[in-house]
C-alpha cells in the first residue's frame, strides 16, 4: 500500500510538472519521499523539477538526498554538478562531475567538466568580492579601482532592474572582469562584443582592460545590458526568445529606435534592407518597443512572468497578448511597414 501511495504521488507530480505547477509538484514529491524513505526516485524527480525552476539550492538538496540512498546514481551526480556550477561553486561541481564520469563516461559530461575547469583556470588568482547580489572577480593588482567602481554601478543597475522588471533573481549573479585578451579567450565572444551573459553557467563576462575608475557611458550601458539578460533569464527560467532578450536589454539601456535611426534608416529597416547583426539588434529593439507600446512595461513584465510559469513562449504570448508569438511578430512587422516602409 505504501508503494502504491508513493507511486501515485510521483505520477500526480509528473502531471503537475507538465503544467509548471512547481509548488504543488514539490509538495507531492516531498510526500512521496516521506512515504518511501528508501527510494531515490521521488528525490530525483524533485531535483529535476527544481532545476527546471532554476532553484539551484533546492536542486542541490534533492540531489544530495538521492545520493545518500544511491551514492553512484549518475543522474543525481549530474544534477548536483550542474546545480553547484549555477551557484558559482565550480571546484565542488568539478569534483562531482568527475565522479559522474567514473560511473559512466560520456562526451557531454566531459565537455561540461572541461568548460568548468577552463573557467577556473581563466579566473585563477583573481580578487573576489561576494555581495548579496553579486560575486565579482577581477585582477586585483591591475583593476582594483575599476573593479570597485563596477561593483557600485552593478548595484545601481540591479536596483533599477528590480523596480522596472518587478523581479529579483533568487541567487547572486557571478560577474567576471577580464583584460581584453583574457575576455575573448575566456568567453569565445565575437570581436564586436563588449560583454556577454552566458545562459549555461549564469555568468556575466566583461572586458575592462584600459578602463580607469571613472566608467565610460559605453561600459555603463554594457553592464546594464548584460545584467538585463541575467534578470530576464531568471524571470523566464531561460525560455525567453533571443529577440525579447536582446530587444529588452537595449531598451533598458535607454535605446529607442527613433533616436538610433534617421527616417531613411527606419525605412530601410521596415523594408528589410538592414541585415546582419546590426539589423537583427535593431529589429529586436523595434519588436520590444512595439510590445511595450501596446501594454506598457507592466504588460512586458506579465509576458516574462508567463514565460517562466508556462515554460512555453507561444502560450505566454497567448495568455498576455491574446495571440501567439508568431502572430505578435507578424503584427509588429505590419505596423513597422505601415509606419516607416516605402
């Protein structure tokens, strides 16, 4: 009877998990674990649910609970390793992933382990400051003054984003400040990049070579841009499409299409005659401006929240905008062409 009750709770939790009802799913799985104290399965399912919700501390606890019952459970080791990485505990994550490889070798785990170890090498010897909202690392000998100024700027931008997006990330955000050469080696970012947010490990990496303690407007914009990516990824549990991510990051910098482009350039954008990276970023900004013009910043926040709750971009658009993602983009393109096209 206890087995049947536990199995029923896990099955019901699986249904609720599909609907992204994290709180209800978590309660059922915790009950299932209590009914079956010797079974790792409900703890593993709970770990997966909490990872989907980006509750890394909760996922760590569930993984450790599963490992206490099955110390060589590979799924639990992999989940624990990733949860530790997302909590900026790379040395621990590397040890756990190495243990997972000893259970079963596979290319994906080896690649993740290699990535973590490379990051540790890239950051070796850096000064670290841990605040409530950020873990910041930089070359203390070369960049102490600019590092402190960037910390102050990050805190200002964090407060701005918390108020504007009506959201606060659950975990501290790692920010790594590199020399320019070290940045490109560490991030693999394109030559035009002034900073990058990595959705896999949740880190912001920024080049600061040559900066003084007085930050340039470009650096202020870069910090706000990349920090917006971290907020949006956290709010949407990583499902926000790239055009929303890039458009909103530019919008939060203060960029507006009307001040970025001449009327002739607006016409070229509306006609589809601006291509490449530049054209993509301008189109993304235009799309976000269109969405905010329709329902205000509150509507945008509702849309981000719905993405996180449903795990489905199209469903989130239907819930908030009344039509799907593709239809919303079609509306925007039609409006842009009507206003500015040839």
